[in-house]
């Protein structure tokens, strides 16, 4: 379960156009080094989770594993298990909220 403030922040990121959703788009953003932070759900399939985490490590992009697909989907209004932001400010803001 993700906290309400994080859920609202993810919604804000989506509405502002700073959220990349879906596995293929997120992987593309990681490869092009446009992703600043990747958020992956705990219930993502093991092979997908490994693929995304390995790519993030290779390209030195922070990745956070938390919540469920339902939590993220409710927060952004789309059924997704992985999202990323391409905005440094939103990435820093989300990391601050996660470290509270």
C-alpha cells in the first residue's frame, strides 16, 4: 500500500505530463537516459522486475519498488505496474516523500 501523499503526487505528475507509463515506454526512457526515477510495483512479474531493475542499475537511474499494481493504477488512473518520471524536480520531490 502506498501513502496518500505519494498517491496524490503521482496523480499530479501524470496530470502535468511528467509521468511515463507502461513497461516498453519506461524501458525506452531508461535506455535514452531520459528517466530520472522509476517506480516499480512489488507485484510485477519477476522477469519484468529483473529486466527493469538491471537496466536502471546499468544506466544509473534510481528505482523504487513499492506498492501494488492496484495502488499505482488508482493513483494515476491507468492500469500500470511501472512508471517513470523524466522531470528532475518531480523525481527529487518523490524521493523526499518516500524517505519521510
